[in-house]
């Protein structure tokens, strides 16, 4: 797993979904800390082709929006 320049990250998968293969397409929910609004959090659920695709998306949001990564939940393989 790659390190992210914005913050340390915590990967978690929901136990009732089973094992997630990161080399195949999967659905994940990513939570970012924005520092704005009531809670300062923003969640996005998206389909990713593999882990590198998800890593690129996270780095893009950290770089373009200035958000920090809070948590990642792997939901299921497609």
C-alpha cells in the first residue's frame, strides 16, 4: 500500500462483505476531512478498477481540494 502525503490512512473492510481483492474492480467509500461545514467530513462511494486507481483518486482530492484522507471502507468486488 502506498503512503499518502496528506495524512496517515486507515483501511478497513466491513466484515460482513468478506475478503476484497484489490487487483479487481471494487466499490469503496472514502471519507475525507474538509475542515468545513458541520462535521467537516465528506464521503464519496465510487467504483475503482484496482488499488492504483483508488490511490490516484485520493491523491487528486488531496492535491486539488486540499482535503485530508480520513478513512476508506472497501465494500465489495464487482
